[in-house]
């Protein structure tokens, strides 16, 4: 990220850090996240498509076969 973009993102990042520290959570709107990551609708659609093809989580402690991974790979 070019320096000017880093500087522009700094207030949003500092707000997130402050709220996470003080209240334990932070809500980042989709518009702000898209602006910070420079992602558009097609980027989010590609990202979301990962959830359509989740694989079985083979690392369940109890050996269960009932939970699928919740992240793309």
C-alpha cells in the first residue's frame, strides 16, 4: 500500500484498535472495509464463493464429521 494510502487508513485502524482495547469489539462497515482493501463487488463475490465449497474439518478433537471449515483455502 503506498504511503499516502497507509496514512489515509490510519484513523480507521486507530479507531478499531481503540474500540477493541476499550470495549472488546469493533464494527467495520462494508463500505469502509471495501475502501480500505480497495475491493469491489466482484472481489467480494469471488471471496464469498469459497464458502460454497467448504471441505470437512478433519481436525475435530472428537473426530466428528459434522463440521466444515469456515475459511477458504
